[in-house]
C-alpha cells in the first residue's frame, strides 16, 4: 500500500526537466521580459527615490522583476496537463498586499505611506504584464503612473487641493516669547498647535512643530509667524514622514 502511494504520487508530480532546446527558447524570451520589467520598475522607483521615499529604485525594480518572473514561470510550472496555469501568478496579489501594508503608517493626525503602497501594487501589475509579454500595456501603465505621481501631485499642490505636512522651526533668544507668539498665530488662523519640541544651541533657542495644511494655509501661517517680534528667524522643512 505504501509503495503504491509513492508510485501514484510520482506519477501525479509534474516533471520540470527541460531539454537544451526548450531551455534556450524559454531563456531567450524570458530575458527580454525580465529586462523590460527591470527598466519599468526602475522608472517608477526613480520618481519615488526623488521624493525621498523608502521604497525607491531597488525596491520597485526587484518587485517588478519578481512579479514578471513569477508570471513567466506560472504556466511553465503548471505543465502541459495543468488546469490552472495562473496559480502562481494569482498569489502575487496576496504577497504584494502584505508588502504594501507594511508601508502604511497611522499617526495621530494622518495616515502616511498610502501612495508608496499603491505604487508598489501597480508596479507589481506592470511586472506581471511584462512577464506575460504585454509590453505595450506595461509601458502605457508606467507612463500613467509617472504622470499621476508627478503632474497630478503638482496640480494638487498648485491649486491647494491637498494637505501636506511641514515642520516649522522658529529661532530666537526668548523661548517663552516664541511659544506665546506661535500659539497666538495659530489661534488667529483657528488652528490647533500640536506637540512642540524645544532645544537650544548656544544662545539660540529653537522651537519646532509639525503642521498639516494646504499650500495656501501654510503661506498664511508663515506670514503670521514671521510678523511676530519674538521670532527672529522662521524655517520650514519637509516632513520626512510625508508620502
């Protein structure tokens, strides 16, 4: 009985031994698909790297490459008699979902990392298209992603549609006076002052806080803060947690 079970399992297990000619044909086609996937994934990664995101060129390139390779190998591993040639490729969506979820961070006032998670998800789909040999749809999808990331984001910023976080740093000699001035400026703008960081470098006192608003509201707040006599210098910095 045991010997029969082993024999039956052996017959049911597909053989993955390819001849030299088969390997050559598969390899030549695979190299082209994998190289295109690497190029398109790198393009999206450059845009993410330019914006200082953790999921940069290497991450997007490797994800696109892996998805293309899985898609390419899925029908091959299924074999000629396999009924579900897309089984391996179908599991890519689940794996990318877990990977993208790790990029989403929930802070007290906002959720960050959504754009990075979405970019990884779409890069995976581009890689799958390359693995399936659909080069034109993959290129078009990459162009759409780049336009959406760069141009649409610029339009949102220009017309003050999207809120983004900036770190304000006030410098002066009177810490209490600066805190009072900051609180007064926030009250005039009908905004709530969040957590404040304070330190000193020599005789210079620094007061820093983060605030999320549209471009127009940031400009209004900046003008009010610079008009305060207790604040000798006001600097603004991009929030590193901003997506």
